[in-house]
């Protein structure tokens, strides 16, 4: 899941680069994507970050990673790397795709509640 999420993120960033002409974050904040583009880009970022967080249903890799990793690797995974998915989602998806974030908020809430119950 993490490899596919990373590849999807790479393809999304390449699309943004070809649309805007740069990957400079300050410039991207001033660029306005259409609603359709925001929806597709937000979905791609969400799928990529959901695999990194991990969220339901792309969370199946996490128990195996903790079992197979040495203790130090498991601590780094739990303490740092899992938080990076949430940070990335907040740092990039909210400012770059605000209309899509508002549109998909009920979906994110639902997936989060399913993850808590599951």
C-alpha cells in the first residue's frame, strides 16, 4: 500500500508541476485549481496519505511492519513516520485544495469513525 500511495503521490505532484510550472509551495498557494482538478488531486493526496497514516482500509501493512521491524525501527515507525501522513495531509491538502476539503469532510469523518470502531 505504501508503495502504491507513494507512486500516486508522485504522479499527482508531476501533474501539478505540468499544470503550474513549478513545485514551489508559495507559488502553489497562489495558484487556483478548478473544482474538478481540486477533487481529483485531493482524492489522490488522500489515498496517498491514508496509506501512510494508516487509515481504514489501507492499514493492513502496519501490524506486519511492527512485527518484522526491530524494536528501534518499530519505535521510529510509531513515533515519527505514522504522524507524517497526518502532517502531510494537513500541510498540503487543506491549503492547496480548500473546496475539495470542504466537499469531502463528511467522507473523512465517516472513514475516521469506522477506523475507531474497527
